[in-house]
C-alpha cells in the first residue's frame, strides 16, 4: 500500500513539474519572446503522441491475448453460438475502424506539427466525403442492428410447446425458483399474497399452483428448450448466466422471459474447463442495493433422463408446508389432499 502511495506521489510530482514547464512555455509564446521554446515543446509533444500510440497498442494486444480465456467463456447454449458470432462480427467492424482512426489520430499530430515553414490549408467542405462517411457507416450499422434484432426476436419469441418452464424471481438480495408440477403450468401469483411462508406470493386458489414446487438450485435438462419466466419482487434486478449467453432484466410489475437450449451438462463443462468444482451460475447485473454481490444462484444442467428423475422426486410447496392449503376452497383442498396422500 505504501509503495502504491509513493508511486502516486511521484507521478503527481512529475505532473506538477510538467504543468509548470508548460505554463512557462505558453507565457513565453504569448509574450512573443521565445518561439524556439514553443517549437521545441511542440516537437516533444509530437514524439510523445507516437510513444503513447506504440506503448498503448502493445499493452492492449498483450492484455487481450493474455486474458482471452477469462473474458471469453465456453458456450453452453445453442443461441450462444449466434450471439458470439454477432459479437465477433461487431468487434471486427468496430475494431478495424477503431485502429485506423486512432493510428491516424496519433500520427497526424506528429506529421503536421507546427512548423514556421508550413502554412495550414483551408478545407471547409467536401460533399463527396460527407456522403461517403455518412452512407457507408449507416449501411454497416444497419446490418449490425438488423442481425442483432433478428437474434433478439428469436430468443424472446414464444418458447416451443415442449419447453421446460422455470420461474426465477429476484428480490433483495437473492433469487427464488419455482417449477410447475406435472401439468407444466405455473400457477398465478399476487404480490398481496406475499408472506413469510409464501415468499413467491403464489395464489393457491388457482388449481395450477397446487403442484408447483421450489428448488434451491436451477436444474435444467441438456438439449431441450428451457423457458425462464423472470420477475422481480421489489426493485430492478437482472438475470445473467454468462455461459448460456443469457441476460434479461427482472422488472417489478413487468414479467420478462428468455428461452434457450442448453448444450453441455455441468459434468461435461467440468471436464472441458478442467475444474471439478465448476458450476454454471446466475448473477445479478443490476446494482440493486448493498447486498447485490450476494445474488448468486447455481444452475445444474443434467442429461434428460437424470432431469426427469430429479423432477419426479420433488415435493410441492403444499407438501412441504401443508398450512398453505388452509383457507382454500373445498375443491382445491380435495385436490391438494389427493396429491398429499399419493405422495
């Protein structure tokens, strides 16, 4: 820590000395008494532009190559391939433009630095150039936007009929998960029904709610469509599963959705990454409060047979807490009682 503070102090000292030098140079230019100093200072600045260009370029490429595996995670969903392709196409287009413009940006100050022997040219307008740098970027950006919109429309469109539904509810500061039962239909919910024992606000008067069940982790099958129904109980949250290339806001009062097809089980990804402790996860990417960092939920991807076995073993909310069935209509109580006796 002390070494860091000393380094900062030295940097500030050099900055102050440089600023004093610059001020003296500018004062001399204003007085018209020392043009040579101004010219020398200009030469130094021009050289520093090239030094910065080369140094920052080397640092950028070195860091990008060194950390590539850390920011480019393995893909574990079908649409993730499409998403990554769009990303790299966009990176190629914008990266080439970035490199060309910034190389010119730093070379021009060196090439056209102040010289008493050179007079600046007056170049106010050129219709041809205006058309070129307006039409070409417009067409390129339109292509990128349209391709992105098509991918987005696909993953937010209605899920296939055979999709496995999972409700993910965010609140300060955790995620809760709800699955439909054998009917594969989630029951209704109402925020006014939220209690200490009914944190989801599930409406158990709805017959579809009777067999709904919770899970401490998000369990989904490999190779089959999965629909995430997303909502928030209090403030804005965001469901982010990086390996699935999945990101969707959880908005209070406005349910959202995202469907995808997992392509690698957790076990397969552990082999691929060489990490026996690897787990897929959901993180919150909205700064939703002081406990934001704790909003993590594990995703476990299983083979379809394993998933079906796990699904059949789960106990519903009412099976776990029969008191939730109190106050329900007689018909619903009877249905709940049948399920309880069968299990």
